[in-house]
């Protein structure tokens, strides 16, 4: 097994790191505590990333994409500032979906703006009464001539407050269960929907999640993706397959958070002195640092393996679920130990550790909770007894 990166992968990671260190992270660090970026400011950050083609990394080069495989894309995402990770990831997914399933007119209007960071996308699956059980979607899509009429509410939607385009899972025929579920995209400019921000414990510069309300929202019939709905499980299967890649990437975001907390802890342990010597010379501090390092390296290896299997196009539900639940839980432990090393300063809002700890704690929830991931891993191990991906 070869653990070395290719020369191209090393160059991509180094170039991405430079953009973070020279432009993105200094800009985000300059913001006052508690400041929330407005949409124009988020688009400004996306523009900073355009040289690396983050929102089109895996799309073909001949249409303006980066032409990367999934593993190389994941390696590039590892260099991203954790505070903008989900905005970049989900907008890129939206661009890919429009390219794959949109009409020529839709591609002309939406694809390039999403690709170039001029629009923001979101994926709307979760509902007030539907979390892990995606097959129980209650949002309705009713065909009315050449249009669908969408009614329902989506909750905890990342990018909701910024999104120009929403990729929405809705049920065409509830009597068919998952077979009645289809995926649609809804443009806010032509089919307005209501958005309500949802305050959460993460107090970073991005308004992370919100509620989407569709009230007789009319969209063209061609805004339905693929062969979904109408008695086929295609639409639902597309979502479940997409979860495999998403779980690797959520794990990657947690890895970034853990690595950042670890780096701060190392720096602090070298600089802070007690009883006449640096904290790093105390054995109990060293024990925490060793454990943090082990958790980070194990998370990275699991994520890389998952990304490699996603890239191969094989079923890898067990491996990606394992990567997601391990990395997200490991990040909590790492951030907690980093906070402990900082002592009282770890609780201070003048230091980044309390902020990182809250980010880490939040990541066990999206794209399938830790409990759901463990069910997938265990049932796959028991011989494919699970219907979950």
C-alpha cells in the first residue's frame, strides 16, 4: 500500500495552503468576534478561492472545472479553513448536479455562476419531523401541467440564508414511500421561498443553518432531476450514494478542526510556563498531546481510505460511515484536550479553542449522526442486514 502523495497532489495542497495562509484565514481572523458575514462577503471569500477551482474541482476541465478525482479533491479540501468548508463543499455539489441533470438553459443560467463563486447552493433534505430517516420525507411535489408545486418545510439546512439555488428532496407520492421521492432544484430568483435563520451554538462568521419554507412554490417540470419518483427508487438512491462522499468530507472538516486545535495546543504548550518550565515538559501534558496525535492520524487514514473507495466508485457505506463517526468524535476529544491544556484561557473567547470545541461538537450531527453511522458499520459487518447506506 502506497501512502505517498503524487507530485500533483502535493502541489495542489501547497497551493491551497498558500491561499488559506495569505488571504482567506487572515481575512476571517480580522473579523470582530460575533460578526456574521453577509452574502456579498461570503461571495468575496468564494472569489478568493477561484484560482484553486474549489467549487468545480471534480468537474471536467473543458467546461471550466479542475478535473480532479475525489481523493485529490478531498486532499485539497483538507487545506480549507474550517469556517468556510461547508459553503464551499455544498456549492460545489450544486454546480455538479446542475451540470449532470440540468437543461441547457439551466446550465447556462446556473452552472457558471455556481462554478465561479457568484452563486451559492444548498441541499435541502432534513425536515422538522424527518432527520435520519430520509425515506420519510413529507415535503410534497405535485405535478400541475408543466410545473411542479412544492409545499413543505426544510430544517437545519446548511447555506440556507445565503443560497440562490436549493437542491430539494420532495415526495411525489407518499403512498410509495422512498419510491415516491424525487430531487428538484429551486431557484430563489424565479420561485421564491422563505428563509429563516436558525441560531446555533457555533458563533463563527458564517450563518450556518436555516429553515426553508415552500408555500405553493411553482417550478418548471424540467427542474426534477433524473428518473426519480414515479415508482422508482432512483431519486432516493442518488441521495444515499451521495452520502458516502459527503460523510468523508464531513469527517475531513472535523479533521481540520482537530488539527487546528492540536496546532494551537502545541504552540501554547511550548510558550506557557508554570513552575519554571514550559507546559510541554510535564508528562501529563505530553500524554494528552500523544493521544491527540493518535486520534488525528487515525482519523486522517480512515478518511483517506473512504475517499479512495468513493473515487473507485464502489459501494463503501461501512468505510465512509466509519470515517465520519470516528473523525467527528475524535475531533471532540482533541478539542477538549486542547482546551484542557490551555486551562482557563481555553474558556476565553479571546482564544480560538472554545470556538473550535463548539465546532467539533456540532459535527457529530450533520449527514447522519454518530448513532446512524454506527448502525451502518455494525449492520454491514453483520452481513448486510441494514437498509441504510
